């Protein structure tokens, strides 16, 4: 994990999972069209080797498909900021 963060122990900017994949970019919606910078595992912006490749993303997709939601709210955070 340190390698994905430039060997820094400051994780304030870190927005990937422990495997260096940005989960917001790992979903199958426009995955092919989503640019990926960098092209390797990193603290941010790496979309993963393929769509829905991460266990967290797989769990969310399975959960949403199992329910008939009429709407949803998505919270996003970066460091200590909640959007």
C-alpha cells in the first residue's frame, strides 16, 4: 500500500482501496471510456484491470441488483472531506 502512495505514510490524499484501485472508477458504467491516469495501481485514479474487478465493487453491484431501489444517494469523500 505504501508503494501505491509514493512510499509516503501521509494518506490524506489516498482515495483507492488497499489494492490501489479507485473504486469510483471501477464500476462497469462507461468503464472503457473512463480515462485512467495512472495506468498502474496508485493512491488515486487507477480504474482497475477490468470493470468490477474489486471485491468492494462486486459486493455493491450484487447488492443493488438484489433490490428494487427507486432512488439512491451517493456519498463521496476524499481525506476528511465528505461530498
